[in-house]
C-alpha cells in the first residue's frame, strides 16, 4: 500500500509541476499536511515559484522546498516555520499557505510589508540615494559563470546589499544582509577583479569592472558588515 501511495503521489506531483495545477491545491491531501512527508517537486520541472509565480534565477532567486507540501518556492514565499508531526514536531521551513493551515495564524499585513520593503522600489530611485551602486557580476558556486546585475547599498538601509537585474528595474531580485560578513580580496584572475563576502559556509564571489571599483565595493561592504551606517564622508570629516 505504501508503494502504491508513493507512486500515486509522485504521479500527482509531476502533473502539478508540469501542467500547472491550481497553486492552492497541495500534492498531499490537506488533512495529510504535516503528518506525512511530501514528495518534493523536482527543481528542473519548474521555472517559477509555485506560489507567487515569480521566475527563478540561479543567482538571485533560489529554489526552496516547502517541507509540508513539497512545492518549489522562492525564499520570500517560504520564510515561515511550522512544527511537522512527521519530523518529530520539529520546526521546518514551509510556504505561507501551509504555515497558515498548520498554525492557524494569519500572516499580518505589516509582515508582508517587511518582506517587500525596498525590494518593491525601483532601482533608479534607490540608486539616487545610495552609499554605492554600480554594475557587478555575481559568480555561481563553481566560479565559472554568473549573472551581471545592478548592485545597491541604499542610504536608508545601509546594512543590506540589494541586487537588481538592470539599473531601471522596478523591483530588486533579492537582497543580502551584510552584517557579520567578512570581505576578502582575491588575486586578479584573467583580468577579472575578484572579491568575496564570506560568512560561515556562505560565500558570494563578485567581479568588478575595474580594480578601483572593486576597492570601493570592498570598503563599502566592510563598513556595512561592521554595522557602520553613516556615509564614509561624514566619518572622514570627523577624523
């Protein structure tokens, strides 16, 4: 019976991913959420978040799995935790819909606002009030490729790096909280000006267009990582 159930569940999950069934219909029956481990939808079967339908990007919008329904969702739609009975009632990452069902707690509007925040502001608007902004390349994990984007540290949120696909985009793809990171210089590689953000096992590798721009970004990120929130010019004036 277990084998039959698993086969049916895999079949249903595949149909959900490929044919785009209603996003409010989980692969598991509603009453099974949290009680049975879901069959995860395979990453390569979807190109966008199965909740908000925003397209995935290997660098700036990564895939996550809801541990309750098995859907592939983005970080914003899975920034919730709920106790799951099948995992000894431990807290697990779940999507917003499963969180509401499992906990009975509604998501407050101000929390949704925090999720959006500056991500919903246009790149041009934020860049005009930034500590530093420019085009950079963020390499993938193997360091062989990556995507260019428009990177901004805003004056009104100076401890966070925001990443846009282009300077005129109306919303950011993602953000990286800089507090606590270590900024590392890397030797020049094939005329590429490389540096990294490192914290525990999380490593981001960037490529700047020039050595001077690289130094400016390293200095700005290092200040944010230390929690320095005022512009560098003010600090220099006080010296």
